[in-house]
């Protein structure tokens, strides 16, 4: 009776099979691909997030990109969440950096508005991807993204908590979103359409008009 090589070697274990192809993808491969995607997003916005472009920049195959992330829409959602979380941290840091004599409500709101403007100026393509990413993915926002957004509004609510007109939680929540929408609208329109030599300064001046009027009106409420 013939014996197998494994039996002749004194063991019943089968001989190992040879594997073909490249080794399995690693956490390092994923991070390299993520960093490539981050660079492309910052440089080109959503248009830069193409599987072939990411693969080329990361030194991976196109198929590896899909294995790592499932699809590009999932990657967009992940990167947009990163941006939004960084955006929130940027505002918290700006507020924490002000001195005690800058603690009045209007000044603190202007600090937050300036933080918004500075982030948009420094990360315009990434921020545009956050604003328009849902149109591309055509899905509801992930729960952690919604939580990050709620945390951001909570910063504004904490600033206006002592204003008489915003005494109730419902009033503060509504006011925080209205103020945020005003800042977003002014920044978006002014940076895109300003005819002046300093669009950022013009945006802050317009924001000051709105915030000042809202806070004075709310402060006068009984």
C-alpha cells in the first residue's frame, strides 16, 4: 500500500496547500487607502473620490478599494463624519480659548461664527462634501453623524442659555438652529459673491448685525 508524504514523515497531517495571489488586506492597507482618499477629498472634493484614483494614489488595486470599504458611498460617509467631528472639535476649541472678559453671549457667538468661517476657508472642499454628500449617497445620515451635529448645536445652546428669551430648552434648540442657519447662509453667499476686497471681513460684519439684533431682542424678553 502506498503512503502519503505526510505519513512517511511520521504524521497524519495533510501537506499544506499553496496559496495564490497577494496576501489578505491589512489594517495598514486600509489606513493608506484612507489617507489617499483624504488627500483627494481635500484637493478635489467629491469628484476626487473615484476608486481608480484612490487605488492609484494608495498603490493598491481597484478591487482592494472595494474590499476595504464596500463601495465609494460608504467611504464618502466615513470621511464626511470625520470632517464633521473635526468641525465640532474646532468650535469647542475656539470657545475654550477665549478669555474671561470675552464671556458675554454676543462675543462668544461671534467666536463660534469666526470658527465656522475659518474652518470653511481652510477646508472648503471637505466642507462642501459634508453639505452635499447626502445627495450622492442618497441614504439617511448615520446615527453618529446626527449625534455629532446635535453636539454642535448643543455648543450654541449652552452659550445662549442665560439669555431670558431662550430660557426654555425648546426655545434654545430653535434659536441655536436659526442662528446656525444664518451664519451658514451669510458665509456661503458672501464668500461666493462678495464684491469687496475682504469677503471674510464682510461676512463677519453681516453676521454681527444678525447676532446682535437677535441677542438684544431675546435679552429684552421678560
